[in-house]
């Protein structure tokens, strides 16, 4: 990878995703604050669907962010010389933590039997 001029930068690879996560989190917080503090006489379906939409959006975004984090970690793991030992070890720890988190979540879903 070094011969082709590609430099591995873990932070630079994740920067765009982190900026999008920041904007999405602010939008989610604003939607939650508006729905909490603004209560019309009757709870309309439109305000409920905004909460559901934002929760669904953030769940899907968290899955995409997890995929991006694992992908950047795998790119860093391909070459310890290009990334440096610290970032290579950091990527290995993120990959291990992601594996443990996936096993934990799968265990929660199958705790009392498989639910579909």
C-alpha cells in the first residue's frame, strides 16, 4: 500500500462518519426535545411518527457507523508498518470489542429462545 501512495489514517477515515453522526445526534436531540416540551392537547400521530422515524434512523445509522468502524479497523490491520503500532493495536482492540458486543447482543436476543 505504501508503494501506491496510500497512507492509512484511522482518524481521517472516520472523520466524515463522525461529522454525520454529530449532525444526526443533534437532529435526534432536537426532535426529542420538541416532542417532550411541546405537548398539544391531543397527541397527534404526526409527532409520534417523528419520534419513531428518528429512532429508526438512529438505529440504522448506528449499524452503518459500526460497519464503518469495523471496516476502518480492518484496513488498519492490513499493514502495521503503514499505520504504526499504536493505531494497529487500537484497531485490533476495536475489532475485539466489536466482536464481544455482537456476541452480547446475540445472546440477549436468544436468552429465552429465538425471537423473530
